[in-house]
C-alpha cells in the first residue's frame, strides 16, 4: 500500500490518478475534503482509504507501507498563522520522516521553490547544509519548507538514520487539472481562462523594472503531468535520494502563458497591462528558473513538456471541457 498525503489536493490527486492508471488501487489518501468540492479531484479514483490528518498517527501504527508520498501542506504563500503552518508543514513532516526511517519505507516529499526567496542566491538545488543556509525564504510557507529541508540535511550530515530512500522535490510553478479549489493560488491560466474564452480583457501586470517589458515577468512553468512523472520515476528508482528542483529549466513569461491559451482556442488576444499594486512591487519576483542538472544526473530522462504543448493539453483536455477534472 502507498500513502499520499494531500492526495485530494492539486498535485496529490494527479499522483493518485497516475498510480491508479498504472494499476495500483492500494492507495490511501490523507487529506481533508472540506465543503468546497475538493472531493471531485478524487471522484474518478479507486482508493484503499481516506484518512483525516488528525487520525494519521493512529492509522500508521503497526502498518506496512511501500512508500509515503508527502504532498500535504498549507501551501498559500500568503498564510499568516505561524503555529498552524509549522505544525502542518514542519512537525508533521518530521513525524513522517521518523516513521519512514523506523519502518524502512521510502519517503518522497514536497519542498518548494519558495525556499529560494527572491532568487538572489540562485536556484541551485544543492542539499548541503552550507548551501541551504544561504537561502532566505520571503514568506511563512517558504520558510516552513526550508526548515524541513534543513532538518533532513542536518540528519544526513550527522549520519543519523534516514529512510532507505528520501527525496525532496522543489516544485516550481506547477499548473494543470484539479487545481480549481486553490482560489487565488490557482495558476494565472486557470484563473483567467473563462475571461480568455469569453473574449473579455485579461489583465497582466505592467513591468516596474527597467529593461523588462510589460508581461515579461518570467516563471518556470511546469505542467503537472511532468511533476507526476518525476514522482513515479523516484518510486521506481529506490536507489536515488536527494533534494531536487522540479521545473523545466526554462523560464517563460506570463504573456507567453496567456498567448498560448489564446492560440489553443484559436482566438484573438485581448490583454491589458495594469499597474502592479505598490505594496508588492518591492518583493515581486521578476524571474525564477530551476536548475535541473542534478535531477538529470541522477538518471531522470523523462523530459519536460513545452509551455505551448502543456497549455494546449490543459485547455483542450480540461479547461474547455464540461468536466475539467482528471
């Protein structure tokens, strides 16, 4: 049996879908479904169990698992409840790490590109303590993820017991089906798609930095299918452990993203550039781009979908369909 924490969420439900499609029905999900329809992310799936987070410790007692894929977290970059974020993102992660080390189960967990902060220290997924200590996350979410990366690195440096396989994945800007419950944390494409389809104006931020055009702020956008392939590759390659960036290695602009959606629909672009709110101008990131050499050197050769192909697959396969769920 496999356990996927956060399995009703965006990336988690896509991982569960891929496991089902690979023939595995022995998948347990740990998550809260709530009242906002998040259950729809799992409506097409076969599951062995759905475990509320409060019951997880008792559920794990005496159980044997093939692996834990730990994707559950408070992922809002605007989160402000420090105690709740640390309990959910750090302390739970530590308990699961300890459980996997004690029970000999592989442990694959979600870190985040938010650990890199403003990117001033670069985007190198060096897992050494010295390198990690140079990073300065800009928000509570990023710090909570960074804190756990540091804890794993400290154990590794001391030679303490770790799971037989451990892998932290620093996800960059992931987009794709089943992100609809995320509200303002959805991708720009998902948030603006109905406007794109109906011909309404789509607003993007102007640039407030010399030498960068309006809408040319860039991110490493990665389609969720590519993320899932990395997770499944790790499950199939237990000899690989480490901290890895998961992005395409190529930054693209928000303008590119939206233009690709218009192209997928065959409609004329209608983009308007508006001033960025003053309160975020000083901390806004103009560029993020993963370095994926370490993942490739570890043996991953699954490649990454181009932005245009990914947007076309998302738009035509999901966003422009009556049923948008995977």
